[in-house]
């Protein structure tokens, strides 16, 4: 009865949306105009202090003022006056912005950590497409306290990524771990606030020449209205990473700035292992270095020796409640830079290249990286990526030396949102065994059909000694995304012999059809209700004997309010085909075919508030039993210095052969003394393995994520007699020397 009620509730929303859709259609959606702005060339840059209004250099630069709201009043001018100016000298790119505010005392600053999310406070961001290829770019932002936010954008931001820099990684799309050398200064006043950005051209990649054109867009967030406004008008559900709809920045006369940087590090570490008898204490001292050299302004060579990632946050704990592989994102900065350049496949499901295979063993322990090289960038309209890395042996685990190599080429066809590319990935064992190797070859492409639709896909083949057949994988996906509609249909297949040893497979030997139909509709005269998004999606997995392994049909409606509050009401119809028994926390799931239904509820409170909550709940059938699942994140901040979040995931399973109560919790605490000096911690525990861990990191950042790092890791397993019980204390210092400055 509950499922039928939910279906009626959701379908009513669908019909309401369809009726309103016939009444409302924005001409900006159908044929948005792309604005142009000419940058001003300067001999001497402005005074770099955050004061834009009183600087005579800035006052000679024409201002852009016509920003357009995306929310809450779609298509209306920005509610508060905004002035943006752009200028440059031979070595530096400048952006100056004045964000007027009629109630300057109410300006919200929620987080001053580098790369913290800027969407829930008063902030300003801009994106530049320095290749003007309408696909890739660099994103910069700040708030009224002058925090530094930067990211590298690939493929218009599409991909599987975690947007929280402090805990996440990336597979293509948006790379928050890209850190460039640049600076920002801000000023607060009765008029509102202003900011100056100074970005050295040596920190960017571009094609030099006279009268060059870049893609450009900017965004202002006004917290008190939950308002978002852009320079270029965008259809619903788009953001400024959609570079094919960006405006144009003209009048750039660019020369080769030269770029050669040396980034050495020194590290000292003490490991205290209390699980051994007697307890042991080991110390190590390491040195290493990276070199970054711009072969051309658009092509960069990176060299690394004795690569270390001691300052990287530990992985989030997960509990596997199914039969398939868990995904842990890449967090190491060296591999995250230009990660999108090497991304081919279906993110999180069939990743042909997954950099966590380099330097991390199957059990999650560290494998020393001797060093390597990466050449990445652009030659004309062709993206080029070459990577080779060498890892050392670990005798106690039976791991030999390995070489990992990747070659990637991807050509963009200007003005079409289309591309064609190929990739070669190889692992070669250097321990003397003739058959210790694996290769993957693939071709991928994307065909852009106007601004509204595209067809993309890949086909890949693996080569592994001893595997002679069924070693292909491919995907074909069609997508229409415009005027609030998001329509997708695709098919993915991976053969039984497909074996990407330097990739990630969520599951092996499958065939998967999928589709999505979603309509976002911005409402008029609906009180506090801003937008509804009814949708239906499906994905199914079959093996090659035509047995259904997993089927998931999702019917939902998102209700978004002007305050930022959201509620999602859905129902899921699931099917699981278990061909072999498996265990969930020592409870066996027998062979069988299981059809189930479950209700789903998501609640998201206004993230602009000092306290906010995001929860997701399921109740319904699960394999041969029932499940009640609750997960979410509670965030609480005090001013712009202290930020905390509590994440939890609780699954109560009542299965045919027993019950499972799985709980994972994580507490993040962060205090920022300045935007570049902070201390943060992650404390985690799960009740299945009874592992408790604490990761505490102090950082005193200099340019581009270099500086002093002090890290304490504590891991304790309370179940096993000879289990984990160790503490690691690490001090690391890195420094960037600009040898061509």
C-alpha cells in the first residue's frame, strides 16, 4: 500500500511538471546569446590589495555588470550590483570584482580552507577556457575572506568526482586537487566586498599569439537569497563548467612565459607498532623531488623521484553489503593533476586507467614509487598524455618491481563538442617472469549534436597471457540535455576475459542497458517551492548466459524550495540473481532470484545555515529479507574558522539466515587559522571489522599546496589478537622553487 501511495505522489508531480512545461519556455534556453568582453592590456598591474573601487588602474578598465540569475528568479538580472573587470600584463592575468551588497553586515563566510565549497556562502568564481576548445578550462574563486579555490576542468566537468577537496578525488570532470601558483586579495566595506585575482601566465596552459580568444564565464553567489547569477545565461541544470556555452574573452596578446619549477621534499616518520610482541618502533627519513617544465605554454613535462604522499588524507571506511568491488577514489596530487586527460571508460564502473593501481597494493598498503614522468597538454587541438611510473618491490608481500605506462591522444574538433581519441595502458613486471604483463588498447569518441545532445562511447581490448578470448569491453551512450530535460540511454558490456589490471572493474562479465528520463521545471507563483524534477531511471546487469544479476528501476521526484531545502521522494524496484552463495558479514545469502520494492526518502536542509543536514533513507526488501538504511551528513560551522561534519551509514538487515547491523561513522573537524594554515582530523569507526582510525593533519601551505605538513595516523583493531594497533607520526616539508621567475 505504501509503494502505491508513493507512486501516486511521484506521478502527480510528473503530470504537474508536464502541464507547467507546456506553459513556460525561455527563449534564452533555446538560443542563448554568447557575450564578448575585450581584456585590457596593461604595462603595470594594479595595486594588489583587494581594493578595486579606489584603484585608478582598475577604474580605467571597462566593467561587466549584466549578470543573469539562474536561481531563484530564472532569467532575471542579478539582485545586487556586480562589476567585473579583466586586465593583464606580460606575465600576469588579473580579475577584479566588486560585489555590492545592500546589507553588507549579512555577508556570509562559511569556510576559509583552500578549495572548500563556495556554493553555500557569498562568493565569486570565474572559469577561463584558455584553449578556446569549449571543453577544458581552469576555475578560480574566492569569498569575502580571501580563501583560494582553484580546479582543473576537463570535458566540461563531466565525470565521476567527489567535489570535496578535503576528502575526495576525481576521475575526470572536475579536479579540485589541481593547485596552481596564484594569489587573491579581498576587502570588506559598507558597499559589500571586492576581490583581486593575480594569476601568473606560467600557472596556466594556453596557445601564445596575438589577439587570442579564451572562453569565459563567472558566477556570483549571494547567500541571503540563495541566489546564483552568471555572466552568460545557462539552461536549467547547467553551470559554468558547460564551456560550450561560455562567453568570449578577446584581445589577449600572449607570449611564452617560461616555466621551470623544482619541488623537493624532506620527510621524517616514526612508526610505532604495538600489535607485535614485543612492540616495535621504526623510523625513516626520505628525500625526493618533482620537476615541472613547460615544453611549450600548452605542454608540460613532470618528473618525479621517490614520490611520497604522506600528507594525503586516508580513505573513508566502507562496508561491502553486496557482491561487487568497492570503489575508493584517487587522492594523491601527482596523479590527480591532469587526471581527466587519461580518463577513458565508464567512471566508477569500467575505468580503463585507474591510478590507484600504482603504488597501492590490493590490500591497501603502500608500494614505494621509485619515480616516473608525465608529459601532458595540448598540441593544436589535440590533447596528449604520456605517463610512465616505476614501483619498487615489497618482498614480504611477494610484489616485484613494475613499470606502468599510459599513452593517450584525444583530438577535439573545434566548435562541434566532438572528439576522437585512443589510449594504450601497460603494466610490465620487472621481476624476470616472461608472462608478467598486461595491456589495454581502446578507442573512444564523442559526437556533439548542437548544444543539446551528444553520443559518446568507447571500445577496449585487453591482452593478458593465458586469456585468449572474450577480452573486449565497450559502451555507447546517447544524451539529450536542454531546457530542463535530461534524457539518456546507453549500453555497456565487458567480456569474461576483459582484464584491465591498471584499471577498475566494479563487476566482471556483464551486459548493462540503462536509461534516464528527467525533467527539471522552474515554477512560477508556487509559493516557496522553486523547482521540481520528476524522473525515472533504470539499469540492469546480465551475464553472458542471459541470467539477470541486478536490476534497478528508480522512480522519483525532487522538490526544491527557494530556501535551499530539498526533499526527494522515490520508490525502487530491485531484482537480484544470486548464482553462487555469498556472505554479508558472515550471514550467507543463498542461491536464488529475489524481487523487492523499497521506499526512498532524501532530505537536504539549507547549506547556507550554520547547521545543515543531508540524509538518505531506504526501507524495503533486500535479497531474501528486509532492509532499513539511514545515511547522511550533518555539518556545523562556527564563523569561517571552525567546520565540522559527522557522516554516518547504518544498515539494519533482517535476512533469511541471520541479521546484520552495519554501522560506519566518521567525524571531520577542521580549524583554519588563515586560509593557508589549518588543522583537520578524520576519526572513523565501523562495527563490522571494529577498526577505529584517526587521521590528524596540520598544514602550513605555501604556493600550490607546498609547505609544512604534520600528520598523525592511528589505527586500532579491537577484535583481532594480533590485529592492527599502530601509530604513525610524519613531518614533511616541500618547497617550490621557480627557476625561471
